[in-house]
């Protein structure tokens, strides 16, 4: 067993918003109980920021994960917060050097590499691998699970789950941004909704597993066929209809709907230039995106439980909503509003109004950090294992494979076993 300790040292590989968010939560709840001793990132501004903020020694500042991988073990824990396509190599290197991991999802861009990470982790059972399936730690989903586990409504029979990505968030991340194209990122069922495949497992409990998946979806709207050169321009700043377009980059970023990209706003000219440099000023109908903007997945779990999962770009706000149908009642929840309605058949609705959580994902990021630290420092149980994280990735990749085959029904145990065999060859 790993020995619990009073203070931990941390290295950061990929010093973007996700890793920084976890460190902000650590400072809020565990100041004095951790120390950041190394950082690896290709961006000099990020390296300089981390050096100053955490007083990191020059010899522990690296230009990227490649340099960090060559160094000896520098800390107890490594946070891997790089982009999707460079999770695998630093994760394997860190495990083999004895690090405990906080690993941003997805584990890898493809299922074969994800399975390999799971196999390597099994070789080091005393090392902790915390994949950032943070929704398990949100007040909203924790409350839903408590209601289910109480048994007051009987067993779960069906679930309807929706991820409403938000029109502006989809345009930002999946049309113009880093997750727009499967050549540079995992498919959206993995990059975005592996959270949701994981949360369904979490709600149903450790004894329930994925059995069958069938999925359909497509890229219907954000395509070049909808670009009208007689009215539109390839840059929002040049477009005749920009003022009336909800996807206008000028509107989205000046309204602060999206705060995750830092533009140079010292002047209008610098703002426009930074939009162009970062690629976020393009018309949504003139990009190189290929990920689907809507997807519906039908699921059968063991014990005959069924679920439908709907992912859509076409919603006004970013939120998840869910309806859980049980033998003796139903549960309805709206994540953004923090409202959960419980109805026992034949009785009045009981409403729970949750306080809005602080930090990312409505308090889930902070909950994740707290669960990790309580486990690491005090030996308390961590809410998910690497095997559970792998299972949710298997389901997400299977959903994409089914979608590409027009909804073919995939038997998950067989699919998973075949992937394991492939990694042995």
C-alpha cells in the first residue's frame, strides 16, 4: 500500500487552464500541503508564470513533455494536462518512473493506447492514477447517486441523459478550436462525452457494466455547404451578416461567453489580429472541422437497464439534464440550475435546490481535487479506478465506431476483449 503523507510534491506537464484550475483548488483547500516543483510546457509565458508563482528552480523547467520524460523522477505526483494527442507518452513514462498521476481525459486519442495505459497501471498497483472524470465529484451528480442508492424509488429501469454543449461553446471548441478535427483530437464522443459515459457508470454502481451500444450522429450544420460567398466572408470581421449571426466571433468573445482563450484586447486591432493568429475569427461554415454536431446513443447495461444519451451542439446554454426512471418513481435533474425533482408514484414532487458549486464544472473540479488529496494524504477511498475510467473510454470509442457504421449494435465485452488482444500483438 502507498504510504500516506503530510505534504506532496507535484510536477505539471501541460500548464494550461485545466492543470491551473486544479492547482487553484489545491491552494484554496490544501495550502501548505503541496509544492509545485517542476513544469513542462512549450509556451514560454506559461513556463514563466509557473516559475514565478511557485518559485520553481530553473533546472526543473522544461520546454515540453519530451524533455520532462528524460529527467529523473522529480515529485510524488505529475499532473498531465497536455492536449489530447500527447497524453499517452507522458502517462506511460510517468508510471514507469514511479509517479502517481492526475491524468486529464481522454486517456488517449485512441482506444488501443488507452488500454495500454490501463495495462501499465496494473503493473504498479501502489501508484494512483486519477483520470479527470470530474463529474463524479459534482454536488449535482453526487446527490443523484445518493437518491438512487437510497432505494426509495426502487431499482433504475431507464435513463434519459442529455449533454447540451451550447451553440457558442461548440463553435469555439469543436468548429474553430483544438477539438474540431479527428486528425488532431479524439472524436467528440471521447474528447467531450467520455464524461457522460463515465457518469452513467457512476450513477448505476460498480456492479453494472456496459453491454450493448448503438449510436447515430453526423455533422449537419457547421459545414462548407452552408457557406454562402454572396453573403458571407471567411473572416467574421469581413462579413456582411456578422451583426446578425449568433456564431460571430466578435460577439462570442467580446461578450465574454468564452473565457478560456486569452486574446490581446489592448486595442481593436490587436484583438482582431489575435483572433486571426489563433484561428478563432473564422466563419463557422469555412473551417476544417469534421466532428459531429449531434449524436444519439442507445445503451443496454447489465441487469437489463437501458439508457439513451443525446449530445447536441444546438442548445442556448451549456448544461446537462437527466431523467432517471425507477420502479417506484422518477428523478429529473437540471445541472446548470441545480434543480433535482423526485417523484414517488402517487405522491407530490419533492424538489432539491442545490447551491451552485464554485470552480469548474459547477464545483466538480474542486470536488475531484479534494477527493484526490483526501485519498493521497489520508488513505480515503478514491471515487474511481483506472479500470472504471478505461470502461467509460471503451464505451465512448464504441459509440464512435457504431456511429461510423450507421448505428451498428456493438457488444461491449467482445469489443473490449478484441481491443485487449490487439494490444498484445
